[in-house]
C-alpha cells in the first residue's frame, strides 16, 4: 500500500512542488490550502494524473481556532478516500513573509508571523501525532535566513530558527516511534512569497544570483525533490538535520 503524506499550504508555490514531487515518488497526498479552492483543485488533478490519490482541506494557520474542525474533516477524508489509513509523512510548509524592521514593526504583525511559523506548526504536529503511523517522518520548512541576514526579516528568520531547533528536539522525542524529523531550509526562491520580490524585482534577483555559487536564484522545483527524498527509505538514516537548499548563497 502506498505511503500517505500531508503537506500544509500546497495549493501553490513551494508546497505545490513538494506535493507533486511526493506523488512522483509514489505517495498519496492530502494537502491544505488557505483560501483558493480552485488552485487546490488544479493541484489535486495534477496529483491524480501522476497516478496517486489526492484530497485537499481548508486550513488557516494564522490562528488555531479551526484546528478541531480541520482534524474532524481530516478523519472523514481518511475514512472515505484512504481506507482509514494514517499519515506517514507530515510536511509543515504553510507560511508567509511580512517585513519587520526594528522600530517599525507592529505587534499584530509579530503575532501573525508567530502563529503561522511557530505556534501552528507546533500544535498542529502535536495533534497530528495521533493520526500518524510509526516509522514515517516530519519535514519542517525553515529558511536560509537563519544562516545569513537580510534587512526586514528578523522576526520571520527568528521564528524559523526556533522551529529548526525544535526539529532536533522532536527527532529525539519521536525516536522511540521511529519517526524522523528534519528541516529543509530554502534559499531565495522565485515565488510570490514576500510579495514576489525575488521573482519580480530585477535588482534583488540579480543581487541574489551574483551572491550564489551556482549563479541564479532558486526555483520551486529545486526544493520539492529534496522534501520528497526525505520521505523515502533512501533517507532512512537522516534525522534531526537542517538541510539548506540554496545553490550555495552567501558562502
């Protein structure tokens, strides 16, 4: 029987590429979307074309109020579409980028980023453990910005640093269940993240390309295959690690 992965925030961007690469590895996919059900439907159809089962559920990670409803819907989908199976791999991907310059950052912005990038992944994962099989894995999505700095991302990077540290603790705590936990840390990627600055601002794109050993900015397809690799037996001895996927930026 195929393994089953759940990817948060996979209706577009990096999450979409993760879901498709996981499907190419022979995994069935459940994924979440925030607001655009039409985009989620398109991704689900692409997964089916790859020969895998797929389902999608709405989930807002800027607060935790909807978690109880989400897990109720998840159990229903597992029973109706996946023969009552459990999740083998959880990918905590959903996220946004908001500017936070010291002296200009509002508390509301800080709280939104904290909910999305730290509190929700923590409590979503904690609840998900009862829906997961032993012997699977968790992949948290971090950022290259925990190794190098860019003005305006202090809160985002600080929260990603926290989840990267938590990754190691989860790997230790879940070892008894043979659940591996790792962080994948993308560099700058051409998506609509942060208003699409890396993709759409020629000056930023050129600067990052010139600062990267491989001479370009990242693309979504550079990340999904690494996440998919961590959800296969080929990575069975990788645990508690931060894997940066950045083309060698700011070496």
